[in-house]
């Protein structure tokens, strides 16, 4: 019997992974080919926020579900929003419109505590 072992390298790390104490990134594509992503970081640094918003400048703000969200549009015309509360920074983005993103943000809810 001969056994072969293949070493599979880990996926490349996101630049967001090293920019704060702890961060997570989730990405999904909708059936109509729009892309949404959500990134969160505990104690996010300015560098993390800059990377998470694709170096876009803030263009305004919106009140959604009791939170203030900064709005951005990056060089690729992605709609982006960010909000920070209690040491947790959340950045959401889409290839859809700012209205699509606002609807998505309005449906966000805290994850149940694990344990």
C-alpha cells in the first residue's frame, strides 16, 4: 500500500485580519448577482477601517435602525457603510445601490451569544 499526502496551503489572509485585535469578514453573492460583504472588528484601527472601506472617503451618513452609519462610494462604485459602537466596528458593502445596502443594514441583528 502506498499513501500520498497532499499539503494544502491555507487560504491567503485578508489584510483586514492583521489590522485589529480581532476581525471577521463574510461575503455572499445574491441570486441576482449582487455582492454583499460584512466585516467586523473589535477595537478596529484606522488602518483596518481604511482597508475595509477600500480607501474610500466618507460621503455622508445615514440613520438606520437606531445607529449612525457613515456612507462611502469607492473607486469601483461599490456602496459602503460603516458604524462603530461599544468597541465593535462594522463595515458593509455591496455592488448594488446605497438603497440596497440600507435595506440590508436595516435587517442586521446581533448574533445570539454562544455558550
